[in-house]
């Protein structure tokens, strides 16, 4: 489950990069997903109920976020991916896709992505993921 991307626009790579607006209160996974979320917040929470933790992605200089899981059919077709590994992985990464970063000679740019594991409120009651997103 991913929180922090609700109501945002995204490009769906499975539908020729058509633009949509996320409708759910959180992103859950029941099929293949390959989306580029646009103008995302600097913090995104990934709730891992099975391992009773929340992963917090913090990013700077990278306005977008890619969310990807190949699901069963594509996982079986990937030579370097175990048939059932899709059940235990999720790609959420910072990106600059809608407006790529172009530098002229001598120009500098900095971007960063940080991933932290914290106790999950869903399981332990010690952390409210919405507070993580707001920086509390």
C-alpha cells in the first residue's frame, strides 16, 4: 500500500502513457502496475503490512515518482526475475520524467532519494503514516 500519491495525475505506461488522476485513498496492488506520478510530494509512505513496517521515501530535486510491479505474467517472462518474486517487491522511485532535467555545460543539478524503515502504525500503533507524510 502506498500513501501520498492520492488524487495526483499519473501517466500509465501500460496504456501508452495516457494521463489519469488517481482515485483511491491509497494505492494497492492486485495486478501489474507501471505508472509515473507527476508533481509528487517530497515524502511518500510505503506500508508493508506483512513485515509490520512503513518505508518512507524522501526526495529532493526529483518531482515525479515511478511505481512499478510486473505481476505474475510479466514476472514469469523476465529471465532475471523469479516467477513469484513480484509478490515480495515494489518499485517506488523518485524521477524527473514529465520535465526532464537538461543541463548546459558547466551547470550543476542535485537530486536525492532517501529510503527509511520505521515501525508501522497499521500493526504497532506507534506511527501514523499521514504524520510521516506531513513531516511530524
